[in-house]
C-alpha cells in the first residue's frame, strides 16, 4: 500500500500520513492526523472536510476518479495540463496518488508536502526552477508539446517538473524572478483571442476597482506569443502558505457548479475577518458580471491560512473576460438559484454578504464607471491591437454594465 508522510512547510512539520490503495477498478485513500499534530497548541484542520480527530478520514474514487483524494490533496495535485505532461514524461499508468506525490515538491500549490520515510520529497520531477530569462525557451517547449504531444517526450519531462501542481488546461509553468515564484501562462496554439493580454489587463482593472488581486504582468508584450506572469500568493518571504480552494472548503463533490452564498457561509465559519471577506466576495461577483468572466468555478476561488485556525479569502486570480451572448456564471449567486450573470440577482443577494442594498448599488456603480472608463486603455497597455480590443467589446459593454452604471 503506497503511503506518504504529509508535512507542512519548509520545516517539514509532520501533520499526518496519507495511504493509498487500488484494486484496479476503484482507488481509495485514507488520511490520518499524527498524534503530535493533534496535541500541538497551534494545530489546525487542513480543510473543513478533515476535522481534527483521531482515526482515518477516507475518500474513494468510484464515479469520479478525482474524488480518490480529499479536496485539499486534490488542490495540491496537478490539473489537466500538468497531468498530461506527467502521463507522457512518466510513461502513463499513473494513479491519483502518483500524480499527487510525484509532481514537483518545490512548486506545489500551498504548503503541504509529501515525504518518504527518509523525510525527503517523493517527487520524481525536479529540474531546476527556471528563471524569467528562460521564458522564451519554456514557451517554445510548450508550443512543441501542444503541436505534437505524442512525439515531445523530452519537452514533456522538462515541462512536467516546472508545471508542478498548477491548475487548468492551458500551457503554463512556474518560474522564479525578482525574489518571487510566478506562474507563467503561455499563449496557446489554439487561441483565437489574445487571452494572456486580456487576463493581465482585467486583473489590473480589478485592482483599479479596489479588489484584492494577484499581482500580474505581461512579458514578451510586443511578440505574437506574450506570456502572462501571475505572482504566487501562497509563498511569502520564502515560506509556504497553506491554501485550499473554495471547492475544498465547501467539500463540494458534485460536477455541477456551486454557489457564492455557500462560499459566504464558509467565510462566516473560518475567516479571520469575515465581514471584509464577505464584502470582497460580493464585489468579485459584480466584477465577474461586469467583465463577463466565465472562469469563476469553485477551484478559481480560494483561501489562504491566516494563523490561529483562521483563513482569509485569497487574492483573486484566473479572471478571464469572454465575449458571449450566453451570460452565465460557473458559480451561481444564490444557493438553488439560476446561474445567470445578473446584476439584479447580485443586488438581491447583497444582504447575504452583510451589505445594504444602498451600499451595494453604490459599489456596483463605482466599479462599472471605472471599468467603462478604463477597459480599452487597459487592453491597449498590454499590447492589444484595435481589432483585438473590438473583439472584447461585448465582454465589457453590455446590458448588465448599463444597469450597474445607472444603479444609483
């Protein structure tokens, strides 16, 4: 039965042990907290689904193989892009446990580490973390792998290590620069829009609107293949910061989208500053509506550990405007309600986020004015052409934006 010591941070502080078993049809895992962790005065549950207690916490992948691992471990495992690279680099046949423990330890999302009995990482893919000066080389590797994944074995091995446990299906890698760890997002061969330019521009718009957002910048701006750099917020002064996605915080098992009011309930239970986080989350809902973000699923919201068994809503990330006539959200606003990208529903929900209707209308109007006045220049500043700006017009200029402008 494969197993790993689960440890925390650079000091490799033992939290517990993760065991894995498969019978060929079904995969199972069991996590058990270590006695010394349960006895420690600064202990905390690494996710709400894994409360502090003796004995095993079990997970099984029957219908959905990803549910083999409890959510906080799935958060630390690679997603579609990283899994594809690992499958090629390590010649397939990988279990969910393999994807988790064999991906690069140094760049793994969050603070959890998976160690052998010698207290060394089990990861099998650990090339040097590339630096910002290596971006063009990494871009070419990703491009070659996208074009010919079947024949790009060497590229897959190089990229699999630096991709680490990053989420999503788009090509990306971890890089070091200016004393920080960054996510480098590459232009995909399949892109028909300037996705990287738009993401960086939109994150900067979010900052202008007063939201807490991951730092973003664009490299190779003047090329046909610009690279978005997003600073990792789960690293601080060399330390690893515990992280869990909203999906994990909710212990969400369904393939259906979740709801923002459910995230609000979690904030009330775990946040160090619940009122601030509730207001912030509501503003993010409105921002998502105003910029037509269609990437707001539960794994694109998260929490970072704040100490003393409390968490904070993480900085916003993965905000991608998408011009579309189908104005729907990945995460519904009110539990049990529609998934419409509707300002009216957001305003109706304001009380769930400790906002009065008057304050909510004021804040929505202010954000709408900032976006209306700045979205074209934001895209232009990231190198978007006039034609590319026109492509994105429907994402920023639409009926819901007009409603917000007139909200007060």
